[in-house]
C-alpha cells in the first residue's frame, strides 16, 4: 500500500487513533522486527499518552534472532512490554493474547478485588503501512476481517473481533506514518521493503545495503558475493557482483541497474539470511 503522507492525512490518522483509544484497554504497537526503531511512528508517545501498550515486533521470522532478543530486553529495560512474533504463523500469535493478559493483569486484579466483573481485553493495532497489521488481525480472527482503506483516517463503523475468550480486537487498525524525515531511516525502510515505491534512487539504496552488510554482516556478504568489503570505488564491487551473477546487458557489459536491483532483491527476499537493520548498540 502506498500512502502519500500530507499534513491533512497525518492529522486525520492521528484523530482516528485518538478516537479509538477511548474504546480500548491496550494498544498493540506493531513494529518491524528488522527495524525496531525505524519502523515506529515518531509521535505515538504523544498520541497515546499513558495508555497501556504492548510492543509487537512483527516479521520476527525475517529478523536477526540475536538482535530481536536484545531488542526485547532493551524495551523491557525502558519499561515497555514487548513480544516478537511472525504473523504468518497463527500458533505463535497466541503469545500476543498471553502477553496482553499479563500486561493488564494488575488492572484486572484490582477490578476483581473491588468486586467488579472483568471482561475481555479490548485492543487495537497501530503501526506504519506494510508492517503486517491486516495480516495479524486476519490471523487472530482466523478469517479475513481486517478493514483497511487506502487513505488513513477514513471513519467507518468498527467491529470487535473476538480473538479468544479473553481478547477482542478492533477490525480497523490505526495507520500511522513512518519517520521519513531522517534519511538513514528512509534507507532502512526502503532497503527492507518496509516501505515500497519510494522515490529513492535504487543505486543509492543498494550501496547503502552493501555498506551496511559489510559493517554488520560481513560473513553473509562473503557467502553470497565472495567479498568482505565494499571497494572504495564502488564500481569495482559492482563489476565483481555483476560478473559473479552474470548480470550483463545485451552488449556483454555489466548492467549496473540490474546489479542494484539484484542486491535489493537479495536483501528483501532473505537470500542474505535474516537481517536486522537497527542495531541495539546504536541506540544504547
Ligand atoms: P499492513 O496491513 O500493516 O499494511 O500490512 P499487511 O498485513 O498488508 O502485510 C504486508 C506484507 O507483510 C504482506 O505481504 C504480509 O504477508 C507480510 N507479513 C505480515 N506479517 C508478516 C510476518 O510476520 N512475517 C512475514 N515474513 N511476512 C509478514 P504480501 O501480501 O506478500 O505483500 P508484499 O510482501 O507484496 O507487500
């Protein structure tokens, strides 16, 4: 889904989340496990204030497991509850319900102590486009129910989806914008495919990816492209990868555009293994 985020859209998206906030006990903030910082909305703290939140690192199947574990610890140290899931795996999603129950247990215990009847936990999902909101709603509901519009902030009647006895979820997720002002964040979101159809130059993106891999995952680079670093003259690296993978134009010359596309495709399709692009140590 491509969304052009204009100020009007952002205001509407914010309003929609604020409205729905009144209906729920907990917000599920969906983030991309490959980008636990870069895939977060910059204003979510402002928007949801003190509302109880569960951070869900989705697409954990595509992320570096060691980093994911460290990120969970990192968030816990900051006082957030966090779980890592793969929304395509319905069984693993039980972790979400369990975590929500754990997070809200003190509140529910207090209600019970006052003799009040407890009910199912009510939750809503928020996150940037393409992070897996509809997939998660549909998998939790065990049928296709998620409602998404191409434009954020469209108001429609909402429905509660009964996930299990203990959890009800709003069928419309809150779609929020990513941190697109920061160029490096833009690269990370684009190179992983977390945002699509960017106006970014494919060569810049591929070179960013290569340099990131050389710094953080040199072994993967060696396995896939038989190099451990990116040459100072990047064209040498392109010639090497082009020859290795036989990416040639009609005249037999290396086709550099195709080399860029190949690198990005390899990263997005996990041919370089599971990768995380936000490293915990850069945020500590
Ligand atoms: P959204 O509502 O937040 O915009 O995201 P959506 O559910 O549409 O998911 C975006 C893409 O991410 C989908 O791929 C979906 O299958 C994939 N996805 C969601 N959760 C996970 C996960 O936990 N692991 C993996 N590996 N993929 C996940 P798609 O339909 O193929 O679209 P696309 O990849 O062509 O964009």
